[in-house]
C-alpha cells in the first residue's frame, strides 16, 4: 500500500524532501502547495504524480493523504501547524526551526497538548552517518563527555524566495535559523538540558550591502556560543559562514576522562570544486588517553543519498524513521519539546551576543 505525502512549501529544502521520499518503498508525493510558480514547476518535475493546489486547505482536502511535510519559510511554521491542527489529525514532519518569535512557545505547547497525531521536527544533522556514529560511540570512548565542541565553517546563506533568510525577524536570526541543529545535537549527545548560554556574534562579512525593499540585510554570519548544561558538561559552537574554502564543513569533537572522539563532515558535494578531484570522505577519529594512538575510520555515505540532497544522506534516514511513525505508529525521535529547546537556546544565544550578558535558560514548553 502506498503512503501519500502532502507538501507545504517546495523551495530548495522541500525539493530535497521530495527526492528522499521517493527513495523509500511504496511512497508518493500526492499533493503540493507552493505559491512561487518557479519553485512549483521544479517541484512538479520531481513529483509528476502530484497534484499542485493553491492553498493549504486544498492540501488538507486532498483525497489521498497519510502525512504532511512542512518546508515553508521559518516564520510560517507555527500558523501552518495551527491551521492543519484545526482541520485534520495526520502525522506531520515540520522543518526547523519550529518557531521564530519567543511568544510562539506557548502556541507550540498548545499543539503538544491538543494535537492528537505525531509531530516530528526535522533535525537532519542527527542522522548524518558520521555524526550518528559519533553519538553511538561517544560514551564509551570518552567515559562520559565533559566537553563538546561543534564547529561549522561553511558557505553564506543561499538565495531564497522573497529573500526571507536575509532578515532576523523572518528567520529567527542565524543562531536560531541555522544553529538550532547544533543546539539540538548538544542536548542529544550530552543527554542533559542547558542552564546558561553565553555568546558573541555578528554580521562582519556577508550581505553587508544587500538591500531589499529599502531594508539592509541584518543576518549574522559568525558566532561563538558556550552552553552550560545541568549535568555539569559544557558545549561550544563555532560558526563561520564565510569559510566555504574549508575541506570539511562540520567538525564535532567530544572529550571525557577516557579519551576523545571527533568526526569530520564535508559540505554539499555540488559545491566541491571539480579540479580538486573527489570530495573528502566523512570520517571519525578516536583518540584514547591510554594507550595513546589515534585511529581513523571512514564513514562513507551512499552516493545515491548524496545525490538526493545537501545533508550527507541524513534527510533519507530521517524520512525512513518518520515513515515508521506513519505506518507503524513508531516513536517520534524529535518531538515538539526537542524542537522548542533548540529554538530557545538559539534565542538565548542571540540575546547574549546582543547584550554582552550570560543568559539563564529553562524549559521553553
């Protein structure tokens, strides 16, 4: 029996979701709402079986529908979740960030309490094969993580329809829009919730002279964020969005009393210069304290999955698990609380960087 998906928003990320849904057995993208005509045409070319409609209500009214995927601009997510919840009760996969304004946390709490079907927040980085391997081995290698560092050196924000990602008020700010992935990883890896956030960041290189409808872009392009956790562990994020010349895009390392484990993840293969040969291969390095002797293990990703998106195969593995939710009532691995925590840490980091003060943090919902 075929599982039918409805898509809300089908820009660049939505199209990646379509490609990965199609890699799963007995699935179809059956209905798409995408108001931009160019993006709608691209989505239709990827999902010729789908009906294109002109509203979310038309998606919800579609006859064959088993689940909904929201990949619209960040600031649309909460209202669209509420619109869906008012009419149907179907599993939803909602792209990050879950919300972009502090007051929206209460609305997410209401959805958690009242929506009968599962909602999964799309945190793809959990499912990147090298990061998943690090998570699997970290406790044993480190003997209990005391320090966790995530570094992302990458390309600037890409162009999006309506340029919504050029402004903090629409995206939630870089430390929410981009970095909620990393704050989610911190909580997952450390198995603890944060208590304090300290940050320094700003806009120093990218988009400085870009003007849209008379307004200059204010989106940040670099930051350091330190997060203290209830367990006593601490974590740090180092972000640079003007470092696309780096060999690896993400570097995660965890250190404890027994040793250190780290992973290296390359950026999207389509951005790797052809004259440099094959893109670098993701890998782990395990460095015990005793006996000394780092070991390296490559974690290659299936080329078919690499071709289906920019996230090292993680979108496929995420959808594989979400499909179990739809078909088998399987567990939601990234719930609304997880999504809200990731946003709350990002917002606290934005506040800390703006004010120069450490920010105490508690559960957002």
